[in-house]
């Protein structure tokens, strides 16, 4: 009987070790699932608070845009038709363009990011939107603006200063709120 007594001890030790390893693995899986990806974390923008870089590139739709001569707010949106969050954000851009263009308060401009002009034309024909769309000029404009990944948008004040950067899509009410707050502060300060 003495020969069989050590076996239960080993099996309990193995069982407790397996349970311990299982608990640690479960905690690691939970940690990985709930933690944010480094790519999802907001990053500092080199252009916020500075004069907006030029918008180069040929117009696929609409007219070329010169930021220096703009007398209203400008939302510069970097997008691609193959980008799911870009497609999801498009109705918000349409809403902004339609509502705020009536008042002359905001103009939307999109810059294509790694996409073909034909795909962009089909996308706008299917999903609507009449604002200016510029080609990517081989990515130079995105580089000048410090674009990390699409969708990414920048709100430019009428003075040409980049006020805020939106990563992962814009919400029309957020843009409207920022503009109204900034204009309210400007009126209160004068």
C-alpha cells in the first residue's frame, strides 16, 4: 500500500498546477481582449494648433481648395473606399456638408488615401456627397498632415489653423459643437 500512496499526491499536485496555469491563461486572455491596441490610442498630431498644410492633389470631384483663401471652417477628411470605418463615417460627413453648407459655416473636403479615382467616383455616386474630393497625390498630402490611418479628419478654423484632429471617424454633432463653442468664445472675447 505504501507504493500506491505517492501517486495521489502527484495527481493532486498536477491538478493544482493545471488549475493555476488555466487561471493565469484565462487572465491573460481577458487582459488581451480588454486592453486597447496601441494603434487605437490617440496620438499627438504635428499639425494641431498650427497653420494647416496645403491641400495638394487633383480634384476628382468638385473644385481645388486653397486653405489660405477659405473664409469658413473646413473639415479635411482622409478616407478610402475600402476602409470600413470610412464607409460608416460617410453619412456623418454628408450630414455636415448638407447642414452646415447651407449656413456657409463649414466646407467638407476629402482626400483619397491609397485608392483609385474610379473607385472613389463609384463610391460617391452610390453613397452621395457633393463636396470636393482630392486624389492622394501619391500620399504627400497625408504625410504633410501627419495622417496615421484612415479615417482621419482635421477641423481647420477660418484663420487657417488646425483646431482638432478626429481619428476613427467624425460625428456631425461633435464637429458642430466644437465650431459653435469656438465661435461663441470668439464673440464673447470681442
